[in-house]
C-alpha cells in the first residue's frame, strides 16, 4: 500500500462511520498496531513505520496515538488482542507478522479499516475481492513470497548446484503459507533432482531440536519458509547452522550448509 493511501485511510476513515460511533472517537486519531512477533524482532521495521508517519505529518504522541499489541509468537493470543483494539475503537488497524493475523483481523471487525502484510495472494486468502478493487475494510501489501517459492528454490539450486538434500523449515501454525510451500516446493524439487525434508517448527525450542537431528544426516542446504516467526529467528538459524555444520562442528569435514532465507 502506498504511503499516501495509508494516510488517506487514516484521515478519512472516520467519515464512513455512523455518527453515534464517530462521537465516541477521541480528538487524536488512534492507530492499532498488532503483530505476531515481539517489538525487538521487528525493531527496524518499527522505526521505518514511525518515520513514514512523521514524513506525512503524523508524530506519535503529538497528533496521533499508536496502541501496540504484541502476541510474542503466541498465535492463540491474537483473537484476544484484536478484541482489545476493537473495543478501543481505533481509527485504523495494522495486522502484521503472519497471514493468520490478517485472517483473524478480518473476522474480528467489518468496520475498522485494516492494513495487512501477507506473503500470499490476498484474493485467494479471502481478505479482498480483487487486487485492483479490494472492497470491504481491508487493504495492504502482498510480498508474493509464497508464489515465488519454486523460483527461490531454483535460485538456491543455481547458487549451490552440488546440493541434493534441502531442509525446508515451515511454521505449522501458518496454514496458508505451509500449504503453499508444500504445494510448490515438492514438484520444483523433483524437477531439479533435489530431496526435500520438511521440518515443522513453531517455537525456538523446536528449531533447536530440528538442528540437533542434523548430527545424524546433515542437509546440503537450508531453506527458510516465508513466515513472520521464522523470519524473526534468523539469528538463531545462523547460530545453529554455525554450531552444527560450522568449522568446529563434527560435520565440518564433509558438509557445508547453505542458508536461503525468504523474508
């Protein structure tokens, strides 16, 4: 979504509401910011968000209020946090960190404008009617990461042509993304002569446990699926890769691990 369109939604959305609801709104517009991750995990993006608001004349604490809600990678908390923002009657809501958050936000309210950030086609997800005319109360950004899974796997194959075994990390709580990854990665891998090992992880502990299995049969390459939680753990992935297949690991003499991260 373009920046000026975001501000148009922020400034003009109140005009669409009934007078009874509009009368309850505070003088200063309130943005609801909900993310599946923690503030530390998206610190750079959070600074960019605030900077973008400032560039268009909105300064947090001066002429706009931002109410933050962080799920801390606990998807079960999302409905509760969404309900809090709906009760707060925010002027506009940003739902980020996971496709599941955007889908839950759509179910939570049909009146509050919602901005989503998803890696899949929002039309197929049921978030909008079409890309040209979203309709309803949702609009946002689609990174098309899931649609690019096969191409990115091919890019990894070009970078590391000797790789045969590829460990693909996916988050089982992000159902649309894992379905797209499984659908596109498997046939693409077969066409390139690759062996895919799907690893489902949704917690930091599960990531550590998955890497521990590499001691028996280390992969040639590592492929991280498009997911907010997985992206937030990039440091952990690098550290675990260095520990299990780095220069001082037991596999160092016969294995070199290559990491492809989809952000």
